[in-house]
């Protein structure tokens, strides 16, 4: 249940992190500005939360989720 941070997953953190999309630079705590991504450069996604919320693909996903597609076990088409 607890999605704790495994010690092996923790990567060295830079003092600041730059968003690949808007080029804004953010300081700690990164969790305020970035979503976690174990495959990301420092364990964070390349885009900040604001950019993700603006991305068309994310907007579509959110719209689908809001429309009731929560399970994600496959399309019912
Ligand atoms: Zn951004």
C-alpha cells in the first residue's frame, strides 16, 4: 500500500530542476512542481506540473477520466 521511496530509487538531487518545456527553473521541493518518474533524469519528469496540465494528450486523458474511464483495464470498444 505504502508507495515509499526505496533507497535504491533515490538519485542525487540537483539544487534546481529545469522544465524541458517551459524552461522554467524550479528549486526544492521538486515535488511541488514535478511529478515523480523513476525513469526521469533525477527521478522526476522532464516537464513541470503546469506544462503537463496544458499538454493536449494529458487534457484528453483527464477528460476521459472525468467521463468515467477509470478502470483502465482495456477499451470497451
Ligand atoms: Zn514547464
